[in-house]
C-alpha cells in the first residue's frame, strides 16, 4: 500500500513540475523513447533470467499486489489452524497451499523425525533461493533503463547531425533533441521511481514469505510431535508478535 501511495505522490509532484514549468504533458511524450527504454528493459529482463526466476517474480508480484491465493500471516495461520483441527479429528487435512499439502503427505508417508526435518528444510531453501533470485533480478534491472535512455539520446543526436544540412533542419533538430532528452528522462524515471522502489518492496515480500514458510515448518513439526491445538495456536500467535 505504501508503495502505491509513494507512486501517486511522485505522479503529483511530476504534474506540479510540468504545470509550474508552463509546458504541456505532450512535450514529454515520445514513442521512440518509450520503445527504446521500456521495450529494451523488458527484453533485457527476459533475456537475463531463467524461467523459474521469472515465475518466482510473477508469484511475488501477484502476492505483493494481493492477487491470487493470499500468502500472508493471517490467511496462512487460519489455514494451518483448520488443518490442525482436521488432524486432531483424525481426518486428512486439505490446505489451500501446495507446501502444506506436501508436508501432510510427508507425515502420512511415515518419515522419521530427521527425514521430515530434512525434507522440510530442503524444500524451504529451494523456494527461498528462487524467491530471492527473483528479488535480486529486479534490483539488477534498475541499472539498465538509464543506459537505454542514453542510447535513445545517441539516436537523437545522430538525427540532429543528419539534418543539419537540410532546409527543414531547424525543425528536425527540435524533434530529434526531444527524442534525446525524453529517452534520458524515461530511463531515469523508470529506474528510480518504478524499478528501485519495486525492488525494495519485492525483497520485503520475499523476506515476509521466508517467515511464513518457517511458520509452516514449525507447525508441521508440531503436527508430527502430536502437539495440542492450544500449543499450536500459541506458537502461531508468536509470529503475529514478530510481524
């Protein structure tokens, strides 16, 4: 939520700058700059990451935006308590979350204590590695838009030199200079207003999901030990205090 508040404030400040500068928004719109900076950034992101990293990014982004199955403390705790009651009543629990269902299968398979702990830890580490790679990929992406903006600037300058000897050179110089400057602007705005703050937000979401996975791990271990519903609920409440 705070990310979108900050984004809205940035939009207001930009609009105020345009208004005080007595220029129109149309002056800042340039198709070539958009294609070079935004199209180039998306292309680089796709080229430089594996499918698993891209899928993890989509998962974190959807989770950050509140889309799909909610993966937050409150919803996961409710699901874990529902599963705990099912186990307490002798029924096989069915969770909304794949990891929880996997853990139930491991318990049902009769794994030893050490085997269960080992497979839980390996599964969590695998998921965390992918999540943090996705967060790191977004952080690294922030360095490309300014460079792509400079490429747009070079294109604009080349256009200026090419039209110096033409009769309409003065008009063309203005157009090409607009391409050069707006491409630089797009690169700086995309990197510093969108990507860098989004990278921080995605990293925070990855850290939150790490805590949630650990919470699931602790609860599964309690199921394996046969702890009471009261003890499970008390243990889950500790994560509320930590969050």
